[in-house]
């Protein structure tokens, strides 16, 4: 997802995500911001763009931690949600000038519940955190997380206020009274007389806090804030400082790309991703997702320009690692769906799965229903649905987007499903392309595709047979 970023001429030092924001804006010099989670190092990869970090200044919680490649390695990690400020050549490479990181919560685990074999739901200092096998777990595992552990969490917030952890690290076995804890989130239940408010389930007492950065010295309901303080015996966070938080750090920028979850949805032209307002118009391009399939809970990557805090979208694409579309082959069994033409793939549904459209629960889904599934895959032949759109009418459309697990000649395995890309298969000679639409020959596709890449295959269903009509390749970096 290359972003056409250009150099900012001025960098500021107050407010904003991680306690630091830009002073340049409004397109000065062609400003640019990239917000997303770290996926790889060597320099650093965010939203599939490789940013060089030789001269990058790294800030954590507003404190400069150094600059250059070593500072990046010392302070960042896979799964941490960061803001990168710096230019990109538009070819999947760029140069980071600053990288800003701020934790979502540091505090003790209050409860743990198992969602399924791959996923757990935690309450960490009043914040609901979803951790799964794709979370970068440091100094613990899903099985060894214990109530009382002090953990650091970074991830994407969803429409229910849950944090989907990309990074989760154990800081200590237990919370020591008087030690610092912190949280960022949306202020609710603000009581200016009692000097308290809440972030999710956590009550915060700001009666003795430094609130000098807040307008009128009090948070506003719905305002994104960061709080640092200590926990008392009742579980209230006694704040030492409360300050406004700004994920992007500016209100205006020429080129912005954000990854996140739709947290509010009014219409396709008016919604929010991670709390950032997004607007679309007739010129907005939608890739790997239709406008009618976007709603609260959708994982998206949005690219455009920022104008007075509103992201005017040029392109929107699905950020779900798995996208499947087909008819349901049989009534759901044990919260598992099987799909016509995609054997042996099975799709698991759990308590976190959002089901919309013609069904509200997995039990209402019937054989022959047409479903669009967005989610992830933890093992070959299985996918876990984060969202299912149900239509009570069978269709012939087939979509399979997911990771390539292996290749053998012209055969490729995608989430356990084998697709024949050879001359004996159904994909026509003009059906191969890169994800950006650049055409590939059959030989070029077969010579480049490998395990770890992502492909999007589209076809039509004839009985139980899929006639694949096109396949797009996104090579892993």
C-alpha cells in the first residue's frame, strides 16, 4: 500500500499521539502521515511500505528515545501501532523522519476468558483486550497470561471499545502499589464536580492531576485522552496527568494512510476508522471490498488527504487478511460453516463474530445462503470470521482471498483450497495481475507467487465446481 508522502517542513513538539504532534499542516511541502502496525523490520514495515530508518527519530510517550536503525529496534516491535512521518516514493518504499509510539494501556489483568482455541478476551485495567495467535506475545503466551500480570498493550480499537492487540507484553507478575499505570481512550461519564471520568470500565480521578493541556482543565465527553497515574485499592486510577491525544498529530496533510477498524458508521460517505472521520465521494476507489459491505467493525485501510481532521478518501481497501464469498454448503455445525466449491475450507464463528444482513446469529444461517466473510486464518484449511454478511439468495459468485501456503507447479494452496493456475486450469491468459491491477502473464504469475504471498481469486460456481476467472497477487516483502 504505497503512500505518496512528501517531506514536512516543520516538526512540532507538543500534543498529539505519544505526546507529540506536527506544527506543519495544510499541505505545506506536501505533508504525509502513515498510521498502522509494525509488520516487519529491516528498516521498518508499516501498511506494507518499507520505510528507511537511518535518520528516524523515535518517540515513545512523547519522549525522544534516540534516532536511527538501532533506536527503532530498541523501542519498536512487531504489532505495535505507530505513526510514521516521512516521504515515500510511491513504490512501496519510504523514509521515516519520525516514528511515534504510545501504548494503549499498561496495567494489571483483571480477568481472562477463552473465546476459542485461538483467542482470549482479557480485561486489563478496565479495558477489554482481544488477544489471539497473531498477537505478538512477549514474555507470555495465551495459555500463561494470568490475572494480576501487568501488561503493555498496543492495538486497534473497534466499535465496541475493545482493543484488538497486535502487541502484548508482560511487564511484571503483579502490580506494585504506587507504580505508574497508563491508559488512552475516549472519555465518558465526565463529572466536573467530582473530577472523575471513565475510559471504558476504568474510573479515573483527576482531582490532583496536571490538566494544563486540557481546555478548561477538564476532559470533554468523547475526547481522546491519555492518562498516567497510580491505581488505588478500589481500582480507580489516580491521575498524575491527563492530556489530549491525537492519533495523526495534525489536522491537515496532503497524503495520509491509516489502517484500522470502523468504529462508527452513519453512511458510506460518513464514518470513522479508529475514531478518525472519513468521507467518501464518487471518485473514491474501493479495492477488495464493496461500499455496501462496509459497516461498523470492518477492517480497512484508507488513503487520502486530511482536511480539518477529516480524511477525504481516495482509496479504501479491506484490511482483513481473509476474504471469502460463496454459498453455504450445509447448515452450520458446532459454529462452523462449510462453503460450496471451497472444500476442504471451514469457517469458524465465535462470540466476537459480527453477523449482519439477513441473519443475526449463526443459527439463522441456512444452507444455500450467500455469505461474504471477512476474518483471519490461523491454520491451513480453517478461517475465523470477524464479520459475516448474509444474503438469503444463492449466487454463483466465488471470492477467495488469503495467504498462499504452498505451490507445486501451477497449483497453489490458499487456506487449504487448491487453485490450478496452469494451462489446464480455468484461469484465462488475461486473468493474472498484481494487486494494483498491473497485468501479469501466466508464466510471470507462476514464477513470482510463493508461500507467504496473498492472492485474491475470483470465479463463478457451476454446481460444486469453481471456474476461476481472475487472480491477483500481492507479494510479501
